[in-house]
C-alpha cells in the first residue's frame, strides 16, 4: 500500500528532491510528520508575498513528484532526480511569472535567487 507521506516525503526520490529544493531556497531540511507540516514549515513566518511563493513552490514539488511517479508506473518512465528538480524550478517560475503583478523575473534569476525574485 502506498501512503502519501511516503510518496511525497520519505521515499528516496522525494527526499532527494525536497533536500535540493530547500537548499535552493536557503532553508534547512527538516523531517516533517506529513505533507501539510512541510507546507506549514515553508509558509510559516513569512510575508504575504513569500507565503504565496512558498505555497506555489510546494505545489510545484507535489505536482512534479505525482506526475513523475505516474510516468514511472504507467509509462515505463525512469527516475531522474536532477530532471525533477529542474522541472520544479521551471514550473514554479512559470507559475510565478504568470501571477506576478510587478516586474517579472528571468528564469536564470529565479534559478539563482528565488527568494529575491519573490521580494520584488
């Protein structure tokens, strides 16, 4: 039986992705009890803009992990953690750019300093 906390947090692929994303965001890695604890850790104690950005990144991670899991199971896909991490960065940048009401960030800026881009 597959459980959400295993699929989205504790399996090797998810753990690798979360560690890389939190490192990208300059946040310490913590072992949450469940997926919503991870969301709370990302969105806790931040301003409205940062909270919106962190929630969006959380959604991008969960969506990417789910899609990649389905590709492996149903379409004979392969696990590629670095590709998943890059997909999350690009997807979150696209989402952020589409909803931004201020100057947009370029993809290379988003890859280097997502928190700075969210602060604009």
